[in-house]
């Protein structure tokens, strides 16, 4: 099943400047525990005791990693040159929160990386307790598994076992996306960072498939992208309608009823979309958890500025170095000026 979200960025709170001691404790211990278990992939490939299937996947991961630096000009360092066995679906858990009548995510601020629209937990129990606390305050909260994360190059991030058996192009996309965060990261702007990394991921996977994979695999990836775009469009349309409702003069009761109606409409629209896909059910899992504003805010963080970076790559005639330079210039602008420029680019992309 395709992943709707690329892997989330999480910088361990060793570099943070706010929050509770218990939050820092779980994050620091969780990260250090993961790092302690990693093994160099080159060493694993040389060991006769390494499972044959795992060896094949690790060889693939290293060829993808080489492509990332050699062809995509992403950082050439020790990230994703080691492997850590991890069971289950997550290495961390991402928590996003919004107001009851808001689609804008709550921000948590840290030193070095600035503010981000999510909070990461290695310990699921801690995440669930904090989720309950926020819900008791009347907030909408989403808690989702995250299969991998980036430390922005502060550490040599390992490749976790959560992703090693993903489809080949999904694995490639993960590595390209996370290395893109190491190439460019703008403080206090999650939407900018994720849209940039998404564009690097999309362009990178397309080029990797073109250079090294079969036409059948390229077609499968293209079909998955078409379905993902259609699904994300449904979610963004719902978010936009809710944003209008919440900003209106409607009463709290009217907003509550309108909110429920919009989520019911989203569910029905998705069922109609599946019929166009001949019943493909890859996104059913998204509806297995309660729908709320925070779920939509998570999507918007990744998708809001996607057209902007698509336009920048087009203007660069597909040349990644020129695209990186244009993105860096945009990221260096003062926040207010950057937003004005992004909004202008967004309008230009729509024509």
C-alpha cells in the first residue's frame, strides 16, 4: 500500500530549548537506543549470517543511497549507510493538534530547528498520555506512526527495519526525502521544508526509475502517484471548506454540525473515488482512525506549497542544482517576504 506521508522529520530534543524534562528524557533515550543498535550495512553484507533476503534489500538501499549523492547531488555522508532492526510500524510517533474549530496546527518551538507543527515521541505510552491531555483541553489531536525520521545531518541516521521491505520506489523516495532535509531546512517553516523535500523525492524517484528500473515499475509508480494526488485533493478540499466554515459567523452549534457533515462527505467522496479505481483500497487505513481537524492539518503541512516547488523545478528546466539554488534563495528571505513570494509563486503555478 502506498504511503500517503513521507517520513516525518524529528530532531531530538538534545537541541531543544523548551518543554518538560520527561519529554526530553524519552526522546533522548529513544534516539540513543536506536543509534546504539545500528550496524554498518557494508559489514552486514560481508557477514555470512545475514539473511539472504535482507542482503538483497540492503544492496538495493545502498545503490539508492549512491544515486542520491551521485546523481541527485544530495549530501554524501554516513546517513542511511547503517541499518537498525526495528519491529512494528514505527520508530517514532507523530502528534499533531488543532483547535476544535481550526485547521491550523499547534506549533511547538525548539532551539536550532525553530518551530514545528508536530511533536515526536519514541514512547507510544507517553504520546497517548499527552494526546489525552490535549483532548481534555478541547483540541483535536492526531497520533500517527512514523517509520523513519531525520536529524538534519546532526547524526548519521540509520535505515530502520520498518522500511526495508517497502516497495523499491517507496524506499528510494524515503531516502531522497530525508536527505533533502539535510540539503535545505528553513527554521519555523514546516510547510516549506516538507514541500521542498517532497519535490526532491518526486523528481528523484522519477529519475531513479528511468535510469535503473523496468517500464512496468515506472507505470506502477505513476499510477500510485495519480491515486495519491486524487486522494490528497479530496482531503485538501475538505480542509478548505472547513477553513471557510470555521472563519464564518456561524454559531458553535452550526460549526459543530457542519464539521460532522464535512467528514461524512469526505468518507462518501472517498468511496466514490474507490469506484473509479476499480475498488483499490490502499487508503482505507486512513479512515480507520477518527477523522478530525488535526488529521487534515498533517496533510496540509506536506501538501500546501507543493505547486510552488513544482514550478521552481520547471523554471529550472529540471536541473536540480538550479532548483536547489532557487529554493535556497527563497528560504533565505525574511519570513514575511518569503510568504509573499511563495503566495505569488502559488498563483503563478495555478495558471
